[in-house]
């Protein structure tokens, strides 16, 4: 159809061709060329997407065994993790990014990636991969503040007090080790930062504060 070959909004340009005896063959050729163009665009999009994933994997997999902190931009690190979760996010999760300009911080980026990965993973599970994921990054004096909010069912008050306890999990046997948030807290503590959680039915927010130059 004209919609398929993307000429429905400029059909008058094709009137002379359509009046020719071979108009059926002409339309067929135009359709074939249009299909090739769309396929090329799809391939190009896939290549760009693959390049981003490869870059994210390389960034995520890096390991600095020097034992020294390096300067890192928190927003870029979070985006790396979001790239790796693209397939889960695209099928029903709206990601809302509120990123202010913040200074780079001295940190262990590979360890902080575990923080963002654990929290985002838990958020997606809480929402069953359907809902809103809001990420805020801002700077207040010498601290970078990151808050990650999901629209899941929330955390019960009696459970909220235990979530950073080693081996504590609310997941069925075999689905969780109970070490995720314990590791998160240990990493944040190692960076001389702080992590808190606030939860009501339909919304849970993890807030992490990290010093720029501890």
C-alpha cells in the first residue's frame, strides 16, 4: 500500500508515473526500494545499539586492581548499567532521568556499578518489569546524591529495617541469596557515603549520598 512505501503524504508527485501502462511494475519497484531503505535503517539502528551495549559491557567489566580510587562521573556509570538492562526496560518500564550537572567523584567505579546494578535489578523485580523507574542525580555542597525510585508494591515497615542485614531475603528459596543489599551497603560505607530507603505502598526510594573527595 501507499502507507507501506511511505509516499501517502506526497502522492501527487507520483501521478504521472501511475498513469503509465507499466504502473504496477513501477509501484512494485518503488516498494522494493522502500523495503531496502527501511531494512538499511533497521540494520543501522541495530549496529548503533550493539555498539552501545559493547561499550557498556567493557565499562562494566573493567576492574582496577590498583587499590586506588579514580575520578568517575556517576551519571555515566548509571547510564552504563541502564544500557545493560535495556531489554528489560523497553517492554514496560518508563525511565525518568533527572540529572543535574555534578562533579566527578573519587571512587571505585567497578564497585559502585554493583550498587546501581543491585538497586535497579531489585526495582525491576519489585515492579515485575512494568512501571516507572525514576533516577535523580544532584549535588549538594561536597556530596553527590543519587535517588532511585520505583513504582513497585513497596516494602513493609517490618521488612524495611532488615533489608541491609546479611542473608536476609524475601524472595523464594533459590531466587535470592540475601547478599545484594548487604553488599550495596558495604560498598557505600567503604566510600564513606550513606544509603537510606523510604517506602510506601506503590513507591520505594533508595537514596545514596557519596562524598566528592573523601
